[in-house]
C-alpha cells in the first residue's frame, strides 16, 4: 500500500494517456488506487523510467509493486494508456472483409482461406497451417506451397462448368509440366474420360501428355486408350524409340531375374539374363510333378502334325509353322484359345472433344463390337514330342544297323 501522501495524488488525463503522480512520504513498494491495462503502463521513479517486469510488477490493473522501495521525498509517476479501435477494422472474432490489399511480413496462420482466388497471386512462399480452398480462379505461387499439420494440399474444381483441374510446375518463368484431373461425370470407363489423372510435359513449348492413370488404376504410357482390360500399356513408334527396356546393372558373371511371373503368389516363370544372353523360363521342377511316364507313340503323333509354309496377311511375309487348331488336335497344351472364337471389344464410336489445353470437354462415345479372339501357339511345347519321336527313330535305326551287320556277316 502506498505511503501517506501529503496532498492527494494529482491526475492528468489527455484521453488516451492517463498520468498519476505519487509524492512519497514513507518508505514503500506498493502503489495503489490505479486503473490501467497490463503492458500498457509506464512507471517513472524520480524521472527515471523503470523496466516492466524487472523494476516493477504491473499485472492486476489496480496496483503496482516496486522492486526497490521508494523513500520519503521521492516522486513516482505512473502513466497508463487506454486501448483504442480504429473506425475501419475487421473484427477478430466476428470476421469481415478487407476492401484493399493486406500485406503480411511474418507468418499468416489460418484454419481456412476461401474465395475465388483471383487476388492470390505472386506468393513468394506460403506456409499453410490449415485448409486453403479456391472456388474459382487460379492461385499462382512464385515460390513454395507447403501444407503443414495433416500435410494435405487440395486442388479441386467445385462447379460442373470446370472440365478439369490441374497443377502446373515450372522453372525460369516457364511451364515445365502439369498433373491434370478431369472433373466432369465421375466414374467413366478406363480409357479417356472423367476420373482420369494425366501427366504432361513441355516439349518446345507445347504441353504433351506422356502418362495417364484411369479411374480403375490402369497405367497408360504413350497412349490415351487402353487395350482390352490391360492394367499396364506402353505404346511407342519404334521408328523413334524402343517401347520398353529392362536393365540389370550388375556387372559380375551371373544369371539373374529380370522379370518374374506369379500366379496365386507363386512363381510360375521368369525372364533371366546373363552378361551375354536371355532365357525365357517356365516352372518345371520335379517337385511340382507326379505320375510321370515315358512317352510312347511319339512318331505317329509327329506324323499327324501338318507343318506348312504360309504368308501373314498384314505384311505378306512367309514363314514355316503350324495352323493353331491343327496342332491343337495333336498337342493340345501347345495351343491357347478355341478355333473361330469371338470376343466383345469396346471401341470409340465418336472421338472426345478437347479444349486448347488438350483436356476433355465432351466425352468420347464408346460402343461394343464382336472381334476375333485369335488362337496362339507355344512351339516350345512341341519339343518333348519331337524328342521322343527322334528317340524312337534312333532306336529303330540302331536295330536296323544291328540286323544289317548280322546279314553282312553271313
């Protein structure tokens, strides 16, 4: 409590500033009878300004405690400042609208930033701690865009008039690549259409699509259309590049897997490479087999095969081989499919309409048609039969040579 003051402490007020003088008559550390806002108060002891928190404590708004006591004859001045509010403000609790530009030199933290995005341009670095939603135009970042917290960044077209949304990346002021998603009519098929995520690169300087992922996870490289129900398609004109390469960088002499084929989680085949050759391998371990028997009648079955020389319809080239259904009658396991079989195929009746950015504006019209389901042949499966037939022929030759030697000896 303040010591007795001979005359009442004087108060000087100028609206925003409130000053109270204490003429000290006895040793004291307590100044009372005050009204102030903590942090908005200054204390002067005999004209020397004291340091808040070090030389005095002012936290309750009604009294101040000095660290070093004031003595008889001292004068202490307490100057407090009223809070104020400008007439043109946006409430921190209720919110509002800024009618002009807002500059932030530090960190802007927000749980959500919404709007049409037309004014969010040239952001050198945006550290976003919440959700940023742009419902209309573009947001251009000159530097980095980072979403902290849950780590989610969302770019989404919110109206049916927006055919797609995309993320553009670049350097030196030029677009270098884009990731695009088509936004209309979700749930379309696995070729072109909605739900597709496509990847584009700049090629002097036009953006060209190089890869896409369909709504059901089909991966297409170098093409925008799937082939049947394939999950992975690579298309390339071999006049300019090879469609696909598998490289093993191991330099020591060994044979390694390059491609493994699985069925029900078990390896059933592989492509293996050494330093100089490639092997195409199918499973054949004896532990996978049972009830094996020596082959018989192989010569007769070989004679039933009908090898022919034929021309391919597409290019007219002539080769030796078999007609699949004829070989199937003798060695069923060497042929796949059924003679004259057909299958249904999806095809594009009317092409999709694209905009200037190459994105789909009008979906393609698809149809279904019946096409040949061609048979195939694995001629390596003829080797066991040919080997057995050759053995039978060699045994006959050996028997004939023995008989001939016996006759010549007579």
